[in-house]
């Protein structure tokens, strides 16, 4: 692909839309939310996804648009390559992370929850499953299964042949299918279950927690070494409920759970005496909670004050 050589094309512009309105900028802005969603699903970090957008923009403004037949596909290819490089570096970095690692939660518009495919793809439950894939497997799965990108385009993005990409996609799909929720509930059903959990949480009701937690429930909490959190996932309704009640027994201030929508799914914003303490997302199957994901690391709570637009198109 030829690149433009004039110096002005290298001028950086804010990926959020400030500044220029030339064809390159218009094309980038038309697909910005898609590129962010691709990068976020690959990385689990909004901050890193924003960096990928900036790197994509800097590469994009050097491209000869006259040689680009499909601008969306080309932009996704650039963003995927940048995200893959960053994901490989992050894999090494996360080995030194203190305690369990969870994706950075994003406040999303309520209508995202109504888009079943989008809501599941950015859910904490699925994002954690994607963490168990290799960087290339994750990129291939996200591009193919979530965004329905053609194998030929994925091959160009990850530097593999289409035949190899098909094999990787098949392997990644089997891995994810074995670990994703058995039954997808509606947002309304999830809200009802989460409301029962909220009431039990605020009243420190052990039996109430046991009633809403599935026997096989797993609690994952992320304090990032900054705030207290369980160093490893806790499994089993009795253990999870008693740990929650025991921990809340040490809290001498008012605890409230504010219903919200995080990563396209119903969640709770927890406050202690009005101050944000963390975000709890839940994986709901049938009428019980099978997964709880509690993010307390303050560095990961910067995107819960305003909505982040996400899209699959």
C-alpha cells in the first residue's frame, strides 16, 4: 500500500474528532467506535485501546487513500496489528500483576444491553475467557466471531494464511464455547437477580446471598495491589457468601449498590458513605449468579463516570 509523502499528512489529530475534516479524518471518525471496540475486546483496557486508536490514526494519515478499496477493512487491519503488538507486551506485564486481573469496566448506554451479541462480547465473563487465549487466537476469535470479518481480511491483519486462520478460529471457538455461559438471560432477568443480590449485600443477609448465588459461583476481585481484594478466585456459594458477609462486617460506613450498566450488562456501582468503592459485574444463568467480578482498583474505575460508545459495525 502506497503512503502519502507530504509532511502535512503526518500531523497528529485527536482520535476523538477534533481538528481536521479531510477525507482521511472523515473515514477514521466514521469507524472510530468500531476500532475502539475491536481494540478493547482484544486488550480489556480502555486506556490501551485509546493508545491503539492514536497509533492507528498516525499510520492511517500516511496511507494513499486512492489505493484503499475498503477503508473499514484497512483501518481494522491497522488497529488489529497495533493491538496485537500491545497485547503481547501486556501478557508479560500481567504476570507481575498483584492478585487477580479483571478487564477495565466501561459504563455503557442501556441500549447496548439490548444488543445481545454486543453485550455478550464485551461482558466480563467472556472477556475473562478471552484472556485464556493466545494473542493471535484472541485476535482471530474477536474479528471472526464478534465482528464477522472475512478470513482473508483477518489473515492480512494477523500475518497468517487464510487456511491457518480458519484452523486458529476453529480452535479458539471450541475453547471459548466450552467456557462461555450455558444460557444467556435477558437484561431484565439479570436485573431482577442482581436486585436480589443488592438487597442481600446492603443488609449483610447471608441467607439472602445463598439464595441468589449458584452452588458453583466464582468470585473474582481485582484490587491491583492498591485496594484489598482476594488474591485468588473464590469458588462455591457458601465460601463466597461468608467472605462477603465477613468483609462487610468490618465496614463501619453505609454501603449502597447503585444499579448501572457496565460492559453492556446490568451491574452495581458500590459506594461506601457515598464514595465509589468499586464495580460489581455478574454472570447470571437461569435465576442464579454463577460469576461475580469485583473491580476495586481505582486505576480501572476512570470510565464509569461517562458512557463509552461501543459498536460491532
